[in-house]
């Protein structure tokens, strides 16, 4: 039986990657910060489930507390307070996520760059990844739009399609349809096609940034209107060898729009039979006080270690699997 | 009827799909960046052995298959099929040739096999991983040749054809891996 969790050799490689990450940001004068992992208000997402926790002495109120799904809320509050560029290497928690590349408690590397747009930040993500594993990344990274990917690989325009057309593309590409697929939202249908047939092919020849998502998948990214009228979310994801490594945004700064999207995420939760979650009011307040124009990215640090050390499960790069 | 929802999915659960029993042999959890989780399952039909791919999304569920498995003893084979007996209750079960399948090659008196029942109906038979059988025919052993790399065909008491090392004789009892049909070792000399 192989030991449960990472070998000591892998843990040494992991520690070296952590050290080089800190050197990278120190050289660029990005400040390392630590923010609370437990909170009441959440950056609610339709498909992220926080882990509730009971805390005594956190405050006189009886409000529910959660382990945060990412440090995004508190870090944006620091930006609004005038921190300048910041990064954090921290645990994050997501309930119900378990598989070869998922575990409910994992390590996130998240950073924010005032004055950057998503393209400038992609260049920095590329610089970091190439600094951490030069032998795995000899070539410059590719950038490809979400629209081009779906057009070339699946024959559909994701900005002008239907669930029926996506079902047909799934059939052509050998992706079995889940029950009640016809009742899917367009985004859920696109997601099935993406994970079922497209993702495994991404970043095989060289690392790939997938950019410019449909506005409905913008999450917390700015949305811009293209000359042809399509609305594009200024969001990117990084893939290496079919593994999704990072998700970044040209960050939304408008507090009213921020509140609308958090409420929309809660509405999607309710529509699929899950309870709404408390919204991060402190984040909306920070945006009202003024978030500097910036771009931010969250990188799955465990997955980066997987790619750098040639492992294909997240358990192989963490000290222990979840109990 | 009991059912499994996606959060219960794991290798080894038995489910009912299109009116037939399946075993979940693989399960992958996939999740696009900001999107909905997809559970990709490989399901093996417990009657035909065929494996199918299916996708499910958070909140979907599959009916649980009422499948049980226990050990029975082989009695005899006749025109009506194969006959087995529960070692404690002495209850007898009759299975068709199709249900017994390849396991028939390794059945001899009192061999214990695992039978899978679905809704109280026997559907498949798994022989022990290794069986000990007597060699009933093989060419005479080459004198002094104890090398294991020289192989020859042999017939064993259950009727199965296997390949054995050159030093094996008629009457020897050998151990065989039933999953591959491969010779493992000689148990006793005839």
C-alpha cells in the first residue's frame, strides 16, 4: 500500500515552490497578507458550498459563520483600505468537492494588482508559473477566447446557441447527457460540454489561457460590450495538461452591480432547491468606499504542485487526505 | 425505493438503470471553474458485464439496486442447469448456463462460489480467485526438466484447458487463477 498523502520528497518540492512563490512576489513588491478564514457574509456563488462552522466568542450576535470558500472578500476590503498590491497563500474550504483534483480543504494562492487589467495579470500569472516550473513551460502561453474554443472544438457559438444545439454537440463529442438535460440553463449546458469534452484537451501542447467568458459567467469580472453587441466577461482561466489551475478577473468595481450579482447567485441557489447564503455586506461597503481599478486571480496551489511534480491526484501533493 | 444522490456516489455502489442492475466501477468528480459539478460514472451491467458511461449533476439521483451476494456450494449440473446449495439453510438454487458463464470451467463438487442476487433472482456467479484442480491429461513430463519457462497444454478435472510447466504430470493437483486461467503452482504430486 502506498502511504496516504504526499511523500516526504513531494513535500520538500512543495515547500520549495512556496519559497519561490514568496521570492517572486517580494521581488515585485507585492505585500503578503493574512485575512480571516471564518466569516459571516459570503461572496456567494451559485455553485460553491461553504462549510458552516460554530464559533464561540466571535461576536455577541448569533449569526451563522462559515469557513470561507476563498479570501476574495477580505482581500478586496484591504485593497479599498489602500493596501496596494497584495497576495495570500491560504487554506480555502468548499463543501462537497471531492475527486482526483478536488478536496474540501485546499490551498489557494490569490493576488490582486491595482492598475492591471486581466491581460496584464495573465502576463504576471505566466511569469510566476514559468518561474516555478521552467522545465515544464519552455514556450509562451497561448491565449484563446471562450468563443473561439467552442466554435473550433464543438462547432457552436456559445454567445448564440441553445440547449438543444449543445445537446447535439455533446452527442457528437461522446459526452453522455445527465438526467433532465433539456431543463438546463444555457450556462449549465455549456459547462457540461466544457468539462466533458473540451477541458481535457486544453493546455496540452503549451499552457493555455481561456479568456472572455459569456457575461452570464462573468462572476465578479467586469463586463464589456463588443462592437457586435455581445457582452463579454473579462475573466480568464489557466489550463495546463487539461488541469484548470487559475481563475482571474478584471475586477468589478461597481457596488450596485456587485450586490445584484450576489443576489443573482442566491436566486440561482434557491431555484435549484438550496438555501440562500448571507451576502458579504462588508465587501459591498468596501466597493462603495472605493475599490481601486484592479485585476485579481485565484490559483489552486495544490494543482500547481501536481503539475510541477508530475502527480495526477491532489491527495498525492497534500500531507494527508481529508479525514 | 432507496436511491443514491450524487453526494453518495462512490465506487462499489449498486444501482438500477433502465431496469437492470449496475455496479459503479469508477467515479470522477469534475467541476468547471465557476460552474456546476459533474459526476462522471462508469457503470458495469451486472448481467451482461457491459460498461457504460453516464454523467450526473449535483442533486441527481439513481435508484439503488436490491442486490445481495452470498456464498453457495456447487452440487451438480444436469440438463436443467447448474445446482447450488446454501451451506447453512440447505436452500437450493438453480442457475442457467448463461448465468454461470465462465465460472462453469472451475466448478467441481463442493466448490464454494459467490452468487449475486438481484431482486432475489440469481444473476451472476463468481468462482473463488484460486482453485485447486487435478490434472486429468497432459503429455508425460520431460525428464529432469524442472524449468517453468517450458509450457505445455493440460486438461483438468473440471474440463478446463490450461497451460502448465513441462514438469507437471497426470494426477498432480495444481492451483489456478480463475480470473486469468493461469497456472499458479503445483499443490501436490499425483
